[in-house]
């Protein structure tokens, strides 16, 4: 541990180290810093708002220049303000700076374009901050020396407190008052803070002696100008470089933390709270390090806090992803570690140089740091744009880590490489014989020959597309070999005509685990060869050859992991693996059974997604010991090789005793998945749709067998509960597509048993559930029971929906109509007599119109006729009551005489309803003949006949 001694000062200089006047100076400094750093610590709020509204068309890098230019001006212009403060004091500088800050906010309220925001927020606000910054720090140096760390730390908490209060205030008033009045409210707050800043900020030490005669005009002018010769001091140069890197990295999290949280599944309120957590940590990080610096050394404390910054960036933010707890932890810890930046930087500089020249040295060092603040946020925004999604964010994080510790930085070119591991780097090193084994070329060619197919479509997942040309070429050569000719007696030309044609299919229309029959029909394929992992859902039309691909597995390590997990050799265990590692299961099971695991069962692949274990058949060592009851499966644990899909985890969670995952990549470790927490989230999604009035049926497959019948069954089930459904086909799912249907309260996915589960649904506007979950959601509150069972596909659900329950409901409805108790005219009375419906999650009363109510039409005899086939059949000889009831007038949107919630939503709540909807009804113009001819000379209308 080391510390620097204070450079010698005049013996007559003493410091109060406290007292009313000194602490009032700290209060004035607090108010001044709140106007400067409290505002910039709220930059993430402005950045998020600008990027969403005024500057939506501008890139993150362009928006980042707004805040970087502000900080650059604050620190760069300060190089001139510091010498003026040393010679003239604080009064005039504080008054001018306060006026500029207040005016910038009032002008910002009127800004709508990029250059206007630059001029007001960045330039005018930056100049105001530059005039306030040196006096706010320098005045404290005139009253404190031994206790300067704690005094400066208390004053600099203004930045953290402002960073807490201002974002929460803006979050509350922006939706209510709008941007303009929100800026004005901030302006009035800054005006109130300017009063104590102007009253209490003052100096007490005389200026340092001048090097030249004070009688000359040149000496007076030079005393107010920056001094370049201070860069000859190596201590000042090193300190300035350290401050440069500190400032370079500090404002990247402050600016982008809200956008990062929003991109990773958190709503707007949670994102704003993260910034408050960060600034709350910085409040403590300014006071506590200042207190420690006065006792343990100021430079020692700075080294410790900088090291903590590096640890938080690399240890918390880099792996955070969608983890809300890690983001909160990072915000608090990084805020604490970086808080010492504002508090200890001026204290360390004051320890090196004369107090009476504090303004000159401090402002010059901050001028050097200004180039870091100028470039940090735009570079962070540019790195954010180098790749989609997590690639850009990882580059931005890595740019933040080196800023506080350059020695820990990675090579710059690494940031521009694709960080996701792809198969291209692996397969390029493999020999042709290894690739033939992975893609099972020989077996595939044999099955194509046996099937007599002549047009073959090859479907690859994205990770295998780099191998697609090689596979197509090699498979074609294999089929063209002598063994591939159909019939040795045919002549050469006849064999050539029967040579199969191979096509590489385009990007899948839906999930890659399903066979894409639509893409195969584009090339009129007879068969599809599906490569990679598959859900094995039955297809509707085409035959399929599945090639799961083969991957290497360390058998010894797998056996060791199994023995470590199941020390008791009498325990009942089922050994299974992902389809891409299935060929290793039997060999490993044989080794384990030889080591004494008598109750170990292996599995083989079958095409049965609805089996007790989806797409698996248990292989018993002794057929006489086979257990047939489904209850017996709960006595078994499953040891799964490779990471299974989430849908399989949820499906097995209630069927087996436990599930252990043995990963095949070195970066993961053996684990037991948190299935109960995942099931709890799914049940919450079910409850969110229990009160939905409009449910969207989302078609996520056009290939799985019986998907049309399933859609029809789900539509009837929703209608039986008095709800409206819309069937939508959007291709591959993403939040942006579904957000276009704002009138839909929730979605049910019709797809295979794997793709129907939307795992990361936090970014979706409305909940997305599976058909099985829809059954639970539509059950009444009294009959809804969560047994822990779960299923993702359409298999096995249709029979339940078309079963006795639906029949009983239909019989009851028919009986009611025949008895004449209720009719279309009494439907409104039925709705009013029904018990109120409450949302179990929020406790709120749910009110939504009954969809698709039949419109009652008057017959000439005065009776009410109903256009419903079922009602006509049951009431052919009966008439409805002609009693009239006067009801309040209501205007509802109808489609063909039927009340439509979608049409009503479009009419009443959509602000824009399509092209032409924003014009009043106007008479159409007369059709006129247009121009004709060639570009050299057009003719119009009647002039066309003249030449």
C-alpha cells in the first residue's frame, strides 16, 4: 500500500475543516452538482425517450453524441473556467452557469429535431455545467484539507441522488404531462437549486503568487489562461490519463442500461428502476470511499474502487442476459464502485498540487478526460450496431470493461467477430469420411433408392447450412454410383433419366424441428431428408427420411457422471439422450449394467410424441419385468444426455421421479432443471387468459398431421365459452408480428409439441399458451385444477375437446332453446344476470362484450327471427316472445348483423384504421383520360388525336 504526500504549501494556510460556513459551502456545491451530474446521470431516460419518439430514425451512435457532447463541453470548456475561478472567485461563474442550465431545459421543451436537441441540451447545457463544475469542487478545497474526502463525497452525492429522483420523476410525469412540460418541471427544479448554490459557494484562500510582474497587462491575461507547462509534471500526466479511462467507461452503463434491460425482456418501469438502483449505489459509493480515503489513503481507495468496477462489468453485466437479479446486482455494485469517480478524483489532484491553483489543475485534467466522455457513448452505440441482438450488446460491455482497466481488454478485432459458436469452424476441420459418417450418406442413399424417389428435398437447420453444398454433392455422387442405378438390365440412358434430382430447401417457414412440406412442394419433392434434431411429429403428406446426425461423446466421462449422480445401484433410472446422441445410449447402458445397475433401462427412438416418454420406447433387459402402468414410471429417474428442449422438460416433470441433465459441451455442468419454477410460470400464463375476451389462434405449422382439425376444435371450444377467436398465420413468431393485433387478449399456438411452447415470452405484448394450457384457462374457477401435468402439442387434445363435456354443453343449450326460456332477444338479460367475473391475478372486475352475438331481425309478423342453423332446427314450430323492453341506446360495430369485438375495437380504439380512413367522406372525382404517348412528347386527353 502506498500514498502520496501533500506537496508543500505556505505555512500560513490553514483550513477550517468544518463549521457552519464550511458545511454551507458543501450544501451549495451539492446544489450546483445536482444541476450538472444529477441531470447527466439521468441520461438513460432521455436516450430511451429520444430513440422512441423525436429521434426514432437516428442510430444509437448518433443519439449517443448528444450526451457525449454535453460531457465534453462540461469538461473541455472547464480548462478556461478553472484559471478564472482561481483568480476571480466563484460568484460570477455560478450565476452564469445556473442561468445557462435553467435556460437549456426550457429551450429543450420546444425541441423536435436532432440539431435543436444538440444546441440546447448539449451545447447550452454543457456550457452551464462547465461554468458550475470547477467552482463546485474548488470551493470545498478552500475550506477542507484533512477531511476533504468526506466533504467532497457528500457534495458529489448530488449526482447519485439526482440520478434517482429525476428518472423516477420523469417516469411519473412524462405520460401525464408530455415531454415539453416535463422539461419545464426540471427547469423549475434547477432554478430552485440555483438559489443556495449562488448564496453559499465562496472562496477564502488568496490567489497563488504570479510568476511575473503583476503590473503588466500580459501577466493579467496569462493568469486567466490555461497553463500548458503543467503537462511537464509526470504525476499530473499519469493522473490525467487515469481520469481519462475512468470517465471513458463510466457513462456507457448510465446511458444504455435502460435500453439493455428493455431489449432483454423487462418492461419500461423495471428498466427505469435499474437506473435508480445504479444511482442509489453511487450515493453510498461517494460518501463511504471518501470517508475511507481520509483514513487509508486516497489513491489506495481509488485503486480498490476501479478494480471493483472491472469485476462487476466482467462478472455481473457480461453474463447477465435476461437475469433480472443479476442486472439489479450489477446496477447497485457498479454504481457503488463508480461513485468514487466524482468524489475522489478532485481529492487526489488536490493532494498533488497547490490548493490555490486547484481550479487550474482540476479543469485541465478534466479537459483531458473530456475526450473520453466525447467518444465513449458514440463508440458504445456503434458497437451496439455491429451485430444483431446479444452480439452488439456483448461488444458494448467489453468496451466498458477495458475503460477502467486497459490491461484486461481483449483484442479490438475480437469485438467484430461473430461471438456465437457456429458449426462452420468445426466442420471445416473434418475429413470427408467423418462428414459421411455424421450425415449418414450411405444410409440416406440406400433409403432413397429403396423408395424409388426421383426428386429429393434436403432440409437443414441454420447451423448446418454451411455443410449443405457438400452433403448435396456427395449424396448425388452416391446415388449416381453403380449401386444407385435402378435395375441393372436398363440401358445407360434409361438409368440416367431415373437419376434422382437433389434440392436444398430454403429457410424453414416455421420451426426447424418440423418437416417443411411447404418448401418441399415448391420443388415438387417426392421425399424430404430432414437433418438435425427433430420433434418427430407425424406429417400430413410427404414421406420423410430423418438423419439426426451423429456426434462424438466421451463414454467414460458420461459413465462417471452417472455413477456420481446415482451412487445407489438399486435405484431405478432411465437412460435417454437427445436424438443427435441416441446412437450412444445402448453402449453406455451396457457398460452401466455391467457395473451392477440392475434397474437401468435404456431407450430407443419411436415416432410417437404422445408416448409415456415422447418419441421414446423403454428397452427392458428382461421382457418379463416390463412395467405397464403409468404409475410405475414415477418410480424412475431420468438421466438425459445433452440439453433437452424445454417442452420435453415440462412434459416429463410430472411423469418421472426426477430428471438429471448431462451436458455435452464443456462450458456447462451437470444439473437438475428448475421445472417447478417453469411450470409455475406456465400456470400464470393460463390465468392471464382465463379472463380474455378475444383469443387468437396462432397457426405455427402447415405440416403436422391433423392441424386443421385441431384449429377447428379449438375454435369451437373458445366459442362455447362465449369468447371470440381469430385465426392468424404469421410464419415464424416474433413479438413485433403479434403486437400488430392489439385487440387480441392472448394467443394459443397450434404447432408441434416443441414449437408450440414460446419459451422467452416476456417480450410479447400478450401471453402465448399451448392448446393444453387453453383447456385449463377456459375451465371455470371452481373446476380449474392444476395437476402439474403439461403438454405442448395438438396431439391428444382434440379428443378431449370433442368429448362428453362439449356434448353436455350442447345438449343443455338445445334444451334451453326448446323450453323457450332464453332467446336471442334475451341475451343481454342473460349477460346482466351472470355473476361478475374477476381477474384472479389482480382482483379487478373484468368487463368485455360477448362476442358474435346474433342480431335479432324483426319478421313482418312482429316476431324475432334468428339466423342460426341450430336454433332454426330446434325452434321451427315455435315463436319467440314479442315483449319489448326499452334499453339504453348503444352503438356497436357489427359484421353481417353480428356484433364483432374486433370490428368494435377497430372502430373505437384504433387511432389509424387504414389508408383513406383519415379523410372525410368526399365525392369521388370523375374518371378522366390520362396521358399517352412516349417520353419525347406526351399527349393528354383529347389532344391525343392531334399530331
